[in-house]
């Protein structure tokens, strides 16, 4: 018996030794999160000067910029949600003809680089646009608020569609059926049952899109013209006027509403999650698709028009890549596609930095998920808050914060800074993807592994990681595909030695080189789709092997 207890004590000591490495990883995760998410924000506050607040809030120019940002964000988010919800209602509830096709259109548009929408808008509706000049013969300029509004609505309505479609798809249809049995008409059921139950999805999508538009950089740079917004003005002040203090104040102005909206969104999600749980039922609304013929016709027309516009955006990028001079000389040419080879370094950098950032983001997100959800390690709440903090911070602000922190430390390695910006910028989404996958793994497996003598680190490596492989893959692919086309977070960090394809496209568009910009955007879009295709093949093989 003594030997038995001695062996047990020895095994426990050995387990502690093995978990020492896990403690080192925990310390590294906390340090990395603090260094990349907390310290940069603290650093930007140190840049503030009292006179800079007077400069910003006492200037009609800067007040107009703030008003412009608020105006475009509010109306852009409102219209995006209206269109996204109507699109989702037609596809999920009304079951309009072609629902399967229509459900794919917003998803395909969402995974393209974010600035492609602004570029295609100029090609279609600019002064030499296919619609405005070629079809309608108009000599108009849509640069400014209205052009920016259309470009951002087309860019962000797919987000509203995805959120509202998920909300509508999991809605309990028994309420609508009960109202119908009591004599309520379709319109009354919609306004008294469906729409109120849709409020969680509507509010979540509205607040998320509001923050996204506030931090949008690519579309305003291409489409807004002289209609200045905060995200662009922050960059202009730092690079054009070299006034880091004014830029920091503008960053704070952009940060405060973003954080407030993020916290309000999180509160609403928790509130309505509890209410939905008390209502009960996981019965899909797909079983209740009662809509009038006129309503179905209107929804079909709306989805058709939006899908046609999205397809036209893709088509304009393709056509612009093979026309000599867009809107003037439509002769076929491959010169623009061949010219892409000049930007080979920028393309390589975009892919390489995105891959490195995706790998770092996935590893840190996995470790953080493990420490928060599957371990007794301390500071769980702190880690959970820190890793989701970038979701509340506009990319422009965080890029500025990292730039100022690196400059004050004398660190000028642009490659590492860009990788850090990509990994940090998308790590909240990686964390959510991996956490969702990890929480589906039963904790009884941990207990079984412990009973067999495994350490917590061994469980993490041999049990949880393999079972979360699909979540890890999803995290890596998501960050990679979004990181390739990112703009706002890296605009402050690149150097002449680290060109990126996304920024090169913006430069070409500003210079009026629409053909080259379209060709490079086309190549970047094809690469993004190829990455997603690889993900689908890997998942298919995993599922095929498991079956």
C-alpha cells in the first residue's frame, strides 16, 4: 500500500513538471494579449495633448468630419439591415423561388476583399461608369456621401443577411402558427410576431455594421472624394500633416462610440439570449413559410435586383481587367493582367503576412480558449475580455496605436508589425470559432484522460486539439482570407520594403489606373476564393475519412 501511495505522489509530481510548460504558455498568452491589445491603446492615450482637443473640437473642419462619419455610419447601417433582413426573410421564411441561389450571393460577396465593392462601384457608376456613361449617357459624379452610402450598403448588407438569416432560421414557428389559428392575417403576424422575435438579429447586425462602417477605410478612400470621414482623416493627419496628437484625438473620437456600441451589442445579445431561452423551442421557422403572393413577388424582385448588382460588381472587375481604358476604349487587352507581375512582391507579401498572421491568431486563440474554458488557470475573465477587445476597436485606431507604440519603442520591423496587426485584428473571430468548437467537446473526455494518468497539457495536445481541428481550420482560413485584403489595420504600418496588394490597389485607383487596379483586385479575389475552395476540400476529406 505504501508503494502504491508513493507511486501516486511521484506521478502527481511528474504531472506538475509536465504542466510547467503549460504555465509558461499561459504566461506567454497573457503577455502577448497585453502587449498587442492593451499597451497600444494605453500608448495612444499618452500621445494626447490638451491643445489637440482644442484643435479638433474647435475646428469646423473636424466637426464636419465627425458629422460625416456619424451620418454615413447611421444611414449605411440602417439601409444595410433593412435590405439584409428583407433578403433573409425572402430566403428563409417566404421561401421565394431560387432561395438556394440567393442565399449564396451575399456569402460570396462577403468573402471578397472589402475594397472591391468601392472599386466596382466606380467602374459601374463613376463618371466613366458602365451604367452611368455607357448605358445612360450621363456625365455625373457620384463621389461623395451618396456614392459612399451605396458602396457601403452593398458591402455590408451581406453581414445583416447572415445574422438575420440565422435568427429567422432558428425562430420557433409555433408562435406564428398560433396567431394564424386565432385569425391573424399574414401582415399582422409579421408585425406582431415575426418582427419582434427578429429584434435580436436586427439589433446585433445594426450595431455590428455601425462599428464596421465607422472603421471602414477602403471605400471612403476610393468613393468618398471630398466627403471626409474619421477613418481617412486619422491617416491623413498622421501621414500628411505628421500630427500624431491630432490623429490620436480623432482616434479617440472614433474609439469611444465603437466601444459603447460594442458593449451595448453584447448586453443586448445576453438579454435576448435569456429571453429566447425562456420562450423555448428550437423549432425552425422554415416550417412556417406562409406569405402572400404579392409579398413573395416583392421579395423575389428585391433579391433579384440585389443579386444582379452583386454579380455586376464581380463582372465589372473582370471586364475592367481586360479593357484597354475603362469607359473610353473597350478593346480587349491582356496588358493589365500581364502588368500584375510587376506587383508580384506585393501579392507575395499579402499572402505570406496573412498566412503568418492567421497561424499566430489561431494558435493564440486556441490557447486562450483552452485556458478560459477547459482549465483552472487564473485570469480567465481578463483573457476573455482582452482577446475580444479588438472587436470593439476600429481597425484604423488599432493600426495607429500599434504604430505609435512601435515608434516609441524604436521598433521598425514593418513585416512583424503587419503580421501582428493581421493576427490581432481578426483574433476575436478566431477565438469565437475555436471556443464554439471546444465547447462542443465533452468535459467527460478530460476526466477520462486524467484517470488514465494524462496531464492537462497532454489532454490539450492529444484530446482537445484533434477534436477541435475543424474549428482550428476554420479560424486559420477565415483570418487568412480576410487578412489578404485588409486595409485599415495595416495602412499605418507598411513601408516601401513591405508593399501589400490591397494598398497597391487603392493607390492605383487613386491614380486613375482602373485597369491595373481591377486586374490586381481580380487576382486577389481569385486567390481568396481558391483558399476557401481548399478549405472545402480539406473538410470534405476529413468528413469522408471519418465516415
